[in-house]
C-alpha cells in the first residue's frame, strides 16, 4: 500500500510542477506587449499596470511608458518567482 501512496505523491508533485510559469516567456511577453503580457504571470498586476500605464502614459504623450514598462517587467519577474516558489513548496509537501 505504501508503494501506491508514493506513486500518488509523485504524480501530484509532477502535476504541481507542470503549473510553473516560464520566466523567459513571461518577461518576453511583458517586454513585447507591456501590461497585456503580464496576464501570463499575474492577472491583477496586468490590470493594475494597464490602468497605471493609461494614467501616466496619456498625459505625458507616451513618455510615461519609459517608467511603467520597466516596472511591469520587474513586477512580472517577482510574480513568476513567487508563484514558482509556492508551487515548489507545494510539490515538496505532496
């Protein structure tokens, strides 16, 4: 019976690890598409950055994007790292 339990734990860990996000893909999407690309890594971050980009970008005629685009990239990297770390912890506990 313990062998079945070990297989179940392994399968659960593999399923959890398959949910991890690619840091490279997340950063590429955010670099190319800005806040829209953030939806791959963090939906809340994407919504917040769309609003912030509009609030900052429109009055500055786009110059505000020099500030909001890097913030989006940093937020994306942090979100992916945190999500992947949480998945790793869940997989270890499985």
